[in-house]
C-alpha cells in the first residue's frame, strides 16, 4: 500500500526561484474524482503515469502510481479526461534536507503557485523557508482534482 504524507502551502514571496534545481512542464487530467478519491493521468516530458489517490484529511493519502504508454495517456487526456486540464510547471528544489515541489499553474489556474513537501510522518520537523506562506494542506479548494473542476 502506498501512503503519502504531504503538506501544501501558498507562497509569501518569489525568493524560492533562486534555488530551483529543475523544472518540468506537466499536463494532467482526471478520469474520475469525488470527495474521497481521484484517478489522474499525467504527462511530463516523454513520460506518463496513471495515479489513484484517496484522502480523508488532506495530509494522509493512499496513493498508487504506475507508468503507462505515452500515446495512451495523450489519448485519455484528449478524449476522456474532465475539463479543464491542469497545466503547470513543477519546480524542484531542496532546503535543509527536504525536497520541495513548487507548482506554478497555467491555463485556467494561471497565477496560482503552491509549494508541497512530502514527509515521512505527520509530526516530522522541517525548516520553513522565509518564502513559505499560509498552509493549505486541508483546504480542498487547492486539491488538483478540485482545481480541474473549479479553477
């Protein structure tokens, strides 16, 4: 069983941009999503995944992710996925031993920027960089699956 513990934050400044190590363009769409679970297709570069997530509190998630053929993913995004698709650039950086993924949304969610950190436990201590803003981990409005319904 895959378990993900993730915390999400809005950003207080753009100072994080100086420390970006790599950036990936992503397109993703949801085949199914409701209050408890979602099934997502994601394309990034020449890779594609199908992902199933379920959460009850916004921080703990059951997560299963598997690679799928790129042509299959592209067809699912164009013919099956709910609209609008999520388009974003994911910026990756490390701060004091933790990996941060900062998603800069485009398309219908342009202007939204969210920082995520995955942890080994809910009470794991991590450094909060000065550019970090309000925590939104449990605010369902910021789940990608909901951003695809209500940008």
